[in-house]
C-alpha cells in the first residue's frame, strides 16, 4: 500500500498546479487541501512546518517540500520508493 500524499495548495499558485500535474501523470492519488480562503489553516501549516509557501507536500508524515522538491525526487528516481 502506498503512503498517503497530501498537498496544500491555493487556486492561484502555478507551482501547485505543476505539482498536481506530476502526481496525476504518475497516477498518484493525493488529498488536496486548498487554503486559498482559509488563512488560519495556511498559518497553522506554515507554523507547524516552517514552510512559508505553497504547495506544501507530504508523503506519509514526511514533509517533502514544494513542487521543485517533488520534481527532483522524481528526476532522481526516488519518488516511487518514497511512496512505499
């Protein structure tokens, strides 16, 4: 069974779209939490993890980072193994 993928996004973020596009292309199921209109939720996740921008991507309990980090994992062949 693959680890759960959670991505915090806003509806106006091009990096969020890039990250979601990669996950979709690889047929990776993910939970999207849109914080566009939820400043409290966005502040909570930023304070908890120290990540100041979206997307904020988790695989299981591990903070992966943003879209660039997700693409780097995929380019290095490490994304699939992180999911297991």
